C-alpha cells in the first residue's frame, strides 16, 4: 500500500509522526509546507512542498488545487491521509475525483468546535477519525481512534 500524507506543519505534522510504527512499513509520500523543522523531521522522506499559508487563503487554495492533480497522478497513492489543515481540502477533492481512498483525522486540540478543514473534508472522507468522544457530536459517522499523541 502507498500512502500520501497531506498535512500542515507544526502540530498537524506532530500528530502524524507518532504513527510511524504504522506508516514506516508502507511506501509513502508527504505534502506539506517547507519549513526548517519540517525539512528536519522529514529529511529521509519523499516530500512535495505545497503553498503556505492555507487557512482561508483563496489564492493558495487554488495553487494547491493545481498542485494536487499532478502530484496525485505522479505518486499514485492508494490512500490520502490528512490531519489538516487547509492543504487537505484541495488534495481530498482531487483524490475523490481520481477515486483514491481518503482518510481524515480531526485534530487533537479541537474538542468543542470542529475545524474548517474537518467540516469540508468530512463528506469527502471514506474514513473520518476523531480523537475525542466529544468530536462525534460534529461527525456522527466518525470512528473514535483516541488521542494519537
């Protein structure tokens, strides 16, 4: 199985790194922001750098939508996995058009309110995961996987 992880830097990426015991056994690629701490954390990984910032930034959402198509066609992942934020939306949209499986994990720190990216990706996700029971109120069809950190 080949996985493409699509994530923002910082806390979003930090929530995917502890899952290494699962993902290290699979072919994988990453889409994220070029930041010094990300370059260090993913130095041995196949990374495509996306456009930043993404949160409510329409021009960069369009740029990332244009980036998603060739990146997904080139890498041909079996599944796109994201924990947010904004860069996930264009990649999930293109993944669905290309009939690539999608898995979204809602952020650890958004217990009482859903994220914008989560709300947008929920209908495009084949599997939608939450980390807290309280998050099921916003995503009733989600799977509670518990905290990943």
